[in-house]
């Protein structure tokens, strides 16, 4: 899975690629981030909590607030992708020591970004520049980035039904239970708002299937 939050570690530590052995914390953090993303999006709360704690622990061993900020942006990004739109509380205490790019990405996730899209990862620049339709989202190749972009478009009130469908299809294909349920719920609410009871009921039935436990 491609990393989120400004390509969490590689941007700062690209020089490590020229060395025969990467630091243990970097290897451990990379694995913890991947497992955290998968667990959170799939709705495995305990595993997600444990893996994020490991990620934060490894990043904090560097004493680098910028790296820790990126870890918190990772958490915020997968929450946004699952339509958990409560802000990025873990990032805010680190904002003053974060880079301009990290603050820009946080504002993007919060739906408040008003700067130059070039401050953001390239994959999000079209969406940040005002492209809010389904095609702008569907053109993003990496699944998690696509759903994050859809969520930001949704959060800023620019999402058409195609954006919701793109997010549903991506979450379904990836088996991301939590994200899928959230996006199906958004579709169901839209159908109810439009008076389409039959579609809303069909979507509610699909939510029930996705929510099945062992």
C-alpha cells in the first residue's frame, strides 16, 4: 500500500537509501504504518490502536517533531478516508514545529486548504485546485489516495454522486470494511434526501452485509 501523509518517511530520509542498512526505527515504523492503515480501514480497532502506538513509538525515538507530525497525519488521513471528520487532534500540538508542507496537508484533510496546490503531494493537486467531480477522483490511481481525495471533496461540499460511488467501489474492492460502511451510509443518506426510498433500503441492506462479524 502506498504511504500517505506526504510519503511519511521517505521524503526526509531519502539519503538512507544510499546506505547498506536502514535504521531499525525506520524499518519498524514503515511496517507499523502499513499495518495500521490496513487495520483501521478494515475496522479492526484493537489492531489499529496497537499498530499506531508502535508507529508513534518508533517515530518518537528520533525526537523529530516533523516525523511525528507525519505519523499523526497518517492517522488523520485514514480517519478522513472513513468519513471520520472530527479534525486532526493528534497533529495540532505539533503544528507549530511542522513544515509548511505538513501544515498544508493537514489543512487539506480538514477541508480548509486555500494555498498553492503545489504545496501538496502531486496526487491531490487537481482536487485542491478546484476539480471536484468524479473524474478528478477516479484519475487518482492509488486506492487510499483516491478515497482520501473523495473524502476531502465530500467534506467541502463539492461531491457529486459519482464521487461517492468511486469511494464505495474502491473501499469495496480493497475490503476496507469501515470505509465502505461509511461511504454506503453517505449514499443512503443522499438517497433518502432525494426521496429514493428503494435505493436507500438497498444500500442499508448492503451496509448490514458489510457489517457482518464472524
